[in-house]
C-alpha cells in the first residue's frame, strides 16, 4: 500500500465532490480515473498532489491520508512555466538532481532526457529555443517531459494526450507501461487507458468505485454489477408488493389480523434497496438494417486521384456490401478528400468512382453538424420524420441519449458533440445502405461514443469512416485502409491485429495489400463457388482446406523470414547490394516486400475461397 484514504470527504467551494469515500494505491499500480465532465477528476488529482485538503471531520480519529513512507508526487499543472524567457535546456536541466556534470548519475539522467525529449517528437536542436517560442501544446509537451524526468513516486496526469499526435501518444503509452512507480491518469482516451491502466476508479455521484483491470474490463464489470443491482431491486420490489397485498387482504379479517401485523413488521424490517442508476450508454440489441439492401458491390474506384488543388493520393478499390472499413493515416494524406469524392462533394482529379445501383449513401463530417435552430430536439426530429408516431420518435431519440429533458433542449443550446449525435440519429432513421463518416465522434463524451459504437456494430449496411479515435476504430472497423504518403494500403483485419502485427514485426508494409490489388482480389472472389470444379474431386472439403492452407503457408513464412533478415541487416545489404539489384529499377527491399505481399495475397485468396463472404 503506497497511499490510502479512508472515509474521506472532499469539497470544492460549497459543492461536495466526494462523500465518505475510500481510495488506495497499491505498489506500482497504474490507475485510470474516469467520470463525466464536471464530476471532479481534476479536483481529486489536486487532493492527491497535496494542493487541497480533505474536509474536516470531527468523527474521524485517524489521519485522512496515509502513506507507507514519504513519497514524491508530480502533477502536470495548468500554469506550466513561471518564466518563459528561459530556454528549454535551462528549464529541464533545473530538474536534474545531480549538479556535477561529470557524475555518472548526471550522464544517465541526460541520456534519459534525450530519449524522452525525442520520444515526444521534438528535435534536439529545439533545446536551445526559448519557451516563449513554442505553442501552448508544445509547452504542455515540455512540461510533461520535465515531470517524467523527475520520476516521482506518484505520477498524476490530467488529460495527458490532449496535445499529442498519434505517434507521440503511442510512445507515452509504452513509457508508462514500464514506468517504475505508481500513476493516476484522468483521460477520455479509452484506448490510451486500455494500454496503460491496470486499475480503474470511477467517480460518479460523489462516490468512488474501484474496478480491477483496464478500461474495457471496467466496462464489462460495471455492466455486470448494474445487471445484478437491477435484479436485486426487482426482487425487492416484488417482495414488497407481495407483502403489501397480503396486508391489504387480511388486515380487516379478525382471524388473520395477527398475520397481517406480522407481515407489516416484516415489511418495515426489510432492508431498503435503492433504485440502481441507469447506465448513460445505450446499447443496441437489435440489428439496424438499411431501408434497401443494395447491390453486392457497393463501390468501385479505378485509378481514382483525389485532392483539392493538387493530387493527394491515388487508389483503386472495390467495396463489398456489409464491409466496415476504417480509414487511418496522418493529416493531409487525402482521407477526407477520398470520402468527399465518393459522396460527390468534390470532383475526382482523375480516374473514376462509381457506386452500385440502388446505393443510398449518407455523408457526415463536422460541417454537417454546424447548424443552429430555435427548435427543440424533438420538434426538429418531428419535422424531419412527420409520419413517425410520438412514442416511436421518443424511443429513437432516447436511444441516442436525447431522453426526457434533453429532448426539450433547443438546438442552439446543444454542444458540438450533441449536434453531431442528433444528425447521426437522423441519418440512421433515414435508412442509408452506405455510411461515409469523417470523424463522427469528435467533441463527444465517452457515453455518446460508446452509444455510437453499439449503433454501428448493429448496423448491417456498408460503412467507410475516418477517425483518430483508436478505441472507436477497434470496436467498429473490420478492415482498414491505411493512407501513407501517396499510397493507400488495404489491411484485411481489425485494428488490434494491425497494431500487434506492426509491433511484433517492425515491418510497416507487412501483410498490407495495395488497394488496387484488393480490388483485383475482390473480382476473383466473385467467381461462384459452384464453378470451382476442383472442390468436387476431394472426399472432404475440410481436409482439403487444411492441406491447401498449410501448403500456401510455407512460402509465406519463408518470405517473411527473408524480409525480417533483410531488416535486421539492412545497412549491410545497402552497402554490399550486388550490381544486379543496384542497376535494376526495384531495390532489394522492394523485391522482398513484393514477394511477401504476393504470398500474403495467395494465402488470403485461398482462405476466402473456403470462406466466401467472411473476413478474418
């Protein structure tokens, strides 16, 4: 036990944030602090940092906060630097515990300093710049670097990923996983919490509840706990109604009066069970089907060049009905332009992009939600769908978290995330069979994001979406389009498989397929199974499948081994590359990559022959 709070109460001004709560940090735990906006997460972090005291309680005999020893605590403060005229190097070196520049400890500290500094995406020459020359986001990065360098026994982070790009966020995740002390992290980045936290404390309605595991485990445990609470409450209500009925039936009968009195005493002694709080997230249990099924092939792009004043990328692609494809890549790679070209918002610079017959697309981006009105949410939705019965209209709005008083709010008073949620509710109700979404979860809180995840998981149509929310991508996308530079790679698996594979192999192009080759594969897979005559010549399809897949796996593993050997000796190959490769158009790396991609395609095509219409 590093730190413990027993029966504490915390207030901010006249408002109680936490009442009679217990909290503890065990050893080197990495704790996620979750709760809605305004629940008091930042206030609680300030309490742990020693900036705020617990409320006075005359009934408490022991100290409110206990620690196993004297510990150091580090909190990323809102006021980052008192003197912005100092250079980055002066500011960071002031945190060094060893002033002797020739000491071994000083050398190790500076090595760590360089590693963290470059890990946050800053260049070594930036050390000489003054703090005033950096933007607010960059100053936050530097303040976080200074905090990590001090290596406090208890690290307190309040929304640490707010000003970090994806690459830097992933670096911070890896760093915190091996951080040799305890940490408490308040964040809305669920993927970040999944990768870093091993314990979750939920702050809700002035109480703290502890859950073991990361964010995903916390959600599962909370759902189970709410389910059990609801069952217990229902049983208690049934028993209460039964006793009240018996009392009412027999209280006026002389021979049964004693029995009625005993039932009344039993009713009075029953423990009071509070009605369990409803989960803010709505989970869709039924399928959300489009109005029309649409054709088998929803979209076909051939040598499509997209951009605005110049070409951002070129790709060829075929999209099958029911596919859910996440589009990822750096800003400016052409992801949004690709969706706009499909939706007809901008013309393609070259090539063609065709949608199938009876395809009914629905396009959404942040500009779509930038509208205002004096109407309430329910009035606006009723105008959009005048034939809907009132009960069904209220049910649909409630499913998208516009129940009760929220449905009576004026649209002009809604936040950006609430307006986006309202527009998406309209789009779902209109029943398109192709969704084109550009950052659909921006500005939304966690309950709204998880509601949309459930909706898109239940959706049976086709979905293409751009998002930087890795948790949303992981939950919804079944395959990926990876925009890199001027190329687009198709990855036929989910986001977890993608990240795990990239980490294990360190091969950025491994198992990815050129989008043009994916279009070719889609055409090959459209051959009817009845025309694959060789399947009739085998005794059992299962045995033949195993034999075929094992045969195709051998050259795949060989190609992968050759590529890994090349990457492990990359510098040697570049220096001693033979003349045949030196004078050819393709380098050795490109040849090995092409061979590995071909083997992956052969294996995947074979697998699809045995499992048509499904994805890994």
